C-alpha cells in the first residue's frame, strides 16, 4: 500500500514475527530503490541489528545528526537533496530507523518528495515504539517551535522489535515511558494500575517492557483507526502536550534541552491541576495521579522568567483558536475532554505555580 494521506487507510503494525512480515512486504512491493534514514546513533547501534534481519537488502544510507535541534528544514533539505542525488522516485521506499526525530522528519520528507513515496517506520526508542512511529503524523520544528510544518502521511508499515532497546540509554527509556503513561491514563484504570505496581520502574524491566509496548501501541492504533485525521477522538492523545510542547519549545529556544517525554510528564501534571481548577477533575484523583508521576519524573525546575516565556510560547501554539488555548484534559482515568479552551492566562499560570510549589 502506498504511503498515503487517504483518510481511511491505516497502516499495519507488525509486532508478531515482524521481520517475516517486513520481508513479505518488500517482496510484494519490489521497490525502485530503498533508502534507510537514520541518525548517527541509530546508524551505530541499530543498523547492524537491522541488517542482520534484512541481509542482502540493497540500500542507500542517509545519516542525519542526532537530536531534536536537528529536526528542522536544514536537515529536511539535506534529505531531499540526497533523495534527488540518488534518484529516488515515487516507487522508492524510505525506511526510518530511529526514534521519533527520525520518523517525524523522515515521514515529512518522504511525504513531500515527488509528492509522496512510501515510508516504513522501524522505531528504535521506547517513545517511538509506543507512540511517535504510529499514526502517520510527522513534521519538523520551525523557529524552535515544535512541529510547525508537517503532514499526515500513513507509513506503509511499522515494525516493532523491542530488541533495539538493548542499546538505548536509560534516560531515553525513562523519557519514552511518559508517552506510555499518557496512553494508560487515557485508556483507563486497568492499564494505569498495571503500570503502577509498587516499587517498580517499569522502563527498567526488560521482561515486562515488550508487553507494555504492545499494549500502548495497540491502544494508539485503536484511537488512530477511529479518527486518522484528528477530527475529534484522536485529540485525546494531546493530553499533557499543550503544556508539554510549550516546555520543550522554551528549553529548546534557550539552547537547553529537556526530553520530549519528561516535558510531557510535567505537562500532564500541570494540565491535571488546570483540569481541577476548571472543575473537571476531582482534586483527590489529581493528587494521586500527580504523586505517582512525580515519583517517576521529579519536577522540572522553573523560574519566574521561565514561566512568562512558557506562557508566551503557549499563545503561539498552532492548536489555538481565536487566541484561546486548547487543551485535552483528564476528567478521570479513561475519560478525557478534548477542545477545552481558555484564554485565562492567569489560571494557566496558577496551574504551573501549583506544580512548581506543591
Ligand atoms: N509523530 C508523532 O505522533 C509523535 C508522537 C510523539 C513524539 N513525537 C516526536 O518524537 C520526538 C522524540 O522522539 P524520541 O524520544 O524517540 O527522540 P530521538 O529520536 O531524538 O531519540 C533519542 C536519542 O536516542 C538515540 N537512539 C535512538 N534509538 C537508539 C538505540 N536503539 N540505541 C541507542 N541510541 C538510540 C537517538 O540518536 C537520540 O539521541 C520528538 O521530536 C517528538 O515531537 C512524535
């Protein structure tokens, strides 16, 4: 199936015997050129494992620098120029071997080169396996504002092999776990409680992780299948992300980086407080969830200056409507209100202050 922006076509997710499914896909498509996009780390740590499963695959490597600060139009230009140099065309394939940065920029470049070539995601971080590689959203940052430019372009397939996580630094596992937490809160009490077993840090438990990843990925697929183009339901996945993106953008602009996952974890906590202030979420539930989150993700240190810059960033969020800032807010586990809008910056500021001071 061609990489496509068609509304009702959802990509396959290969989790059982993924490499056989991958081989069958390649055989059936007979691509005119295969490009493997990776960053400098995934070339080093993940390409050998990938090629061990795809022996003999003739490909052009495309290597970009690692890190969110390179998810921009300069890197996109480099990718497009190399696709052009090596004569990629609409019948070629781009394999994105990496974390969310690689699949976001790779999906964007593939969707726009010759007006669209197939893309196949092989996520190598926890965050990408559970979230970023799935569902066809892509993009690059512009002027340090997250994902300002992008498309929705369904990959031809997503291959999940938790074996890639063996080389992923612990900090990245920890950060990626935040998107799983988000999925669990949206999905409901059962999934959330399974994550909360006392005394454990699930992202360190290699025996348990594949099950958690499969559950989180299946959850996201259920949402995306019902609303591929984010007309309604899919917006629940933005839980924690209005504040999370503002935090990430703020630190990016200051030349410091906070991982996407950590920013989302803080974003969920602040938005939970906001949800209480707006009368949506019960205070006790908020306290319980935020206490668990604070155990997993100690608070980000935010000064007064940070605070005003973060509020300014939020006013520029592309999800704003008529100057009103839009949130997806938790009412209870398994129950999220989308399109909660407010222009009350004092209330948002108060929520951030409660997070900082509580
Ligand atoms: N499109 C979506 O739906 C969606 C959803 C959530 C997040 N995102 C995006 O995803 C990005 C974050 O993704 P991420 O956390 O995967 O970051 P990332 O892609 O930057 O990867 C994190 C780091 O780990 C390294 N790495 C990756 N795999 C490795 C491995 N197996 N072994 C060793 N090192 C490895 C990378 O080189 C990088 O340094 C953000 O840009 C965010 O906006 C997109």
